[in-house]
């Protein structure tokens, strides 16, 4: 049986875009064997065509004109990995209006424009998937929206940012001050030159906003989530936690409270006996309670080109399976 | 929009069958809201109709004749929760030959007759799902066969049996001998009166056989998996592990080794720094490595009526969504 050909357009080939491309390059034959899908990425919107990327990409695959992808009738799925709210949101809306399915890792655009984006998918009869936007390679959104659908969710708690978890781990285990731990994270590529989005908790608030939409069906914009980062954590706080047989973690939490829900992003003491306490360095984890399944935890790499590429290409495969009948 | 009506037949209403029924009873309205599916279980094959079950089930729902379910044209999905290889396998084959989708938690029947059952699903154009057969409520099979499909799997390691993990935890943390820990497990309902299947590792070998089929596409019957249980573990072994900063866990492992794969079920030292070391008592966990996603771990309740019910009803919902277009 001939494989079903699926053409994908890629918006943005920075670190994450390169990771998604490389994931497909590494595993394309295996994916075809397992699923009957022959997936390729013929067109890429990217200005920086000269950068060394360690993947095979031809100059003619690059374009500077968004419409070369958004209006190409041969492209059925668009991957948006530009980051930032605009022009990413506009490109995703245009892709869906042109009948294309969309996969994105863009938590900022989703948290800012969730209703518009989900509404556009519905209105245009296309799929919008965003596994990579929360927890990197951890397939948490897929689990919450498929295998766990027989549950009423009671609570979700997450360590959703690798930068801050690395810093807190280095403070607790390496005895580094906040400033030195931040420098170490920057040295390892886990923190950006301007770490504000991460260390002030905004990145986590975006992710929690997306999780709340999915499991509680409520739309809470990230700016309405009480958010505290880790910049105020001192070595005294770390020592106080240790004395209470606990660790300090930056915890995103949302739980039912009567008819409503309560939510926040803030540093919290986590008892060493709790599964989240053992989640160290750049790892992420999501702890969920459902009224049937009880307690579950999902653990893995919350960032990085290949883990994020795994989630992005997983979404592409799911869309392709659903739409080609493979 | 009217909900899509889905009639499900249930084979077996012991502990797990009751848990699946109760999961639906608790969350039926929520499932309908979230998915547009109106799922009910009008018919149940079960001899013990008098048992107190803590769910609302009418006498006329029970039948003693398998064909009342297997040949009922109004039933589109059959849940098999009888356990054991036969008559469960025969009933599943008959259901599929009659065009019904099948959901099962039966690892013994799957491990013994995997090819026949999967082949029958293909031949009859129906779906066969078995999330609950490995890891109870943990949605591991769904993740491996959907969200993680862009990976080549390198290794899988699991703590896949709650009985033995409870016993080993009580030996290590409670200082109990093997015999006393087994009695404690039986007292808590975590071990059966005849614990052979669990403590000799056969239950885990069944589960590993299913995992190997899914991630490596290879069929290894459970009797071909080198299997060692925990009956020979002494307090000296436990102390030796502790001295090496490790815990003894009953580990199912399969990993690529050149063109082949290696696999076994046996007690192993797990370093305390490894995520599996923190999986205690009746909890299960599965640790997976993919060539893109890196290391992942899934943690949760590997047994029990409601966690298993969550997995069973999750499969029912997935089949119903795929077949009704909801």
C-alpha cells in the first residue's frame, strides 16, 4: 500500500523549528513504517537561511513570504514555531482560514488568544494542536484530552519551567546563590540573557492558563492568575524548606473549590515524600488528580529542540492520521 | 445538538467491572458535556447478580447468555473484564466477528493471544483497545501509540505490579520480612490469597510482552521472557541495596541492542537518584526513552477498580469519538 503523502509548512526555524525538522529527519522512515504516513516539510518561513543547523535543508525550501506557505494548496498542516504573540497569531488564523490544520508550541500566543484560535479551528473545520506548549516533550495535553476523559479533574499541579527548576535545584543541592545559579543556567543554555519571562513566572502562567482551559473548561487569561516568580528566594528560604523535609519548587496549581476554581503560580514548599519533590534541574512534571484515576504524574524534559520536536511531530502525526484515514 | 447514543455491553462485573461501571455512573453527565457522547451499559454478563456493589444496576441488566451481548445489534462496544485467557479470548473474538469494538483490561488473554486478537480487529474493521491492561489508570499505551509516535523507542523500564512493589516497599521502609509484608499486602487487598501470579513475576511478564509488541513491533510471548519474582528477596538483599544508595524494585525492562532487543523481568537495584526509586507501595510507573523526547516517566495507580475504570472508560470514549464523529 502506498503511503499517504502529507506536506507540512514550517513557520520559523530557530532552535525549536530545527528540532522539529530534525525529529522528522531522524525518524521519517520509522514513522512511515508505523503509520503509513510519508510526511515532509517542503517549505520553511525563515529569514536566517545561512545559520548552521545540522539538518539537511535546501536553499529553495526557505521563503520570506508567509503566503507561500499559508496559501499553498499542497500544504495541509502548518507548524507555527515563531514564538511571541504576533505575527504568530495572525499567521495561525490565516492558515486555518485557508483550511490548513495548525500545530504550535507557542504558549504566549495561545494564552493571549485562546478563544480566537480555538474558535477559528472550529469555524474552519480544521484541527489546532499544541502539545509542545506545555511541558515540552511530555504528552500531558494528549492524555488530558483523550485517555483521561472519563475523569472529573480535581486538581493539577505542575513544575512547568525548566529554567527556574534548574536554578532552584542548584540553590538547594549545589549551595549556589540565586545569582550564581542563574549564571549557571545561562551557561548551560537553560536561561536566556534576559530571563524575566521565566524567573518572574510569566511563562508558567501562560502554561497554566492553557491547562485550566483544557481541564476545567474555563478561560483565565494569564494576567488574571496570581503570579510570583523565584527572584525573591534566598538561601535562608532554601534552608528553611530543608529543615521542614521539603524543597522549594515554582508550582503552578489549579484546583476545584466548590463551584469555582482556585489557581496560582508561586514558589511553594513541597514535602520530600511528594512525587514533585524529586523533579530536579531542567526536568518538568505535571501532577494530576482525577475522581476515578486518582493521582497521576507525568515527568520529562520540558524544553529543548528534540523533546519539543517530539511533541510537535506527534501532533502532526495525529492530525495526519485523523485526516488521511491512516 | 443531541448527544450520540452509545450502548456498551459489559462482560464481567467483579471488582474491575464494578469500577468501570461506577466511573461511568459518576462522570456520565460530564462526559456527555465534554464529548457529546451519551454512553450507557444496558447489558452485563455476570453470574453473581446478588452481590452488593454500591452502583445502581437493575436486575434486568444482567444476563447469563454471552450472545445477549455479543449478538445484540444495539451494542457497538464490548468491554471484557472477565480476566483469564478463556473464555475471555473467545468472547472477544466473537464480539469482533460480530462487528463490535472491544475494550479489555485482560493482560493474560492479550499476552497469550496478541496476534489473534489484533488480527481479528484488523480483519473485522473494528478497534481493540487495552489501556487498562498495563499500568492500570496510567495512560501509557495511549501515549506510546499516539503522542510519542515521532520517536524511535530506545528503552522501556517499568514497575508494573502494585502487589510486589507494596511488599518491597514495606520490607525496605517498614523493616518487615517478606512473609510479613505479603500478609500486610493481603490485609490491604493488594495481594490475592494465592499471590503466585504476582510474586513470581508472571503478571509483569504479560504486561512487558504487550509493551514490547507496541513499541518494538515484536511479538515475544511472556513465557519467553526471562522472569524472576521477588520470593527470594531477603532482608540482607534490602540492606545491601540501601548500603549502595539504592532500592530493590521488580523491574520489567526491554531495550534495543543492535538490531535486536533484550528483555527481562527481575528484581534489580535502582539508584535512589533514578525517578523509579521514588515509586513506592502500590504505585506503578513506566520509564521510557525515545530518541527525540529523551527520558519520560508516567506514574500512578496501577490497579484498583476506579483507576482501572478510568482507563477502560477512556478507551470506550476514544472508540466512540472515532466511530460517531463526535
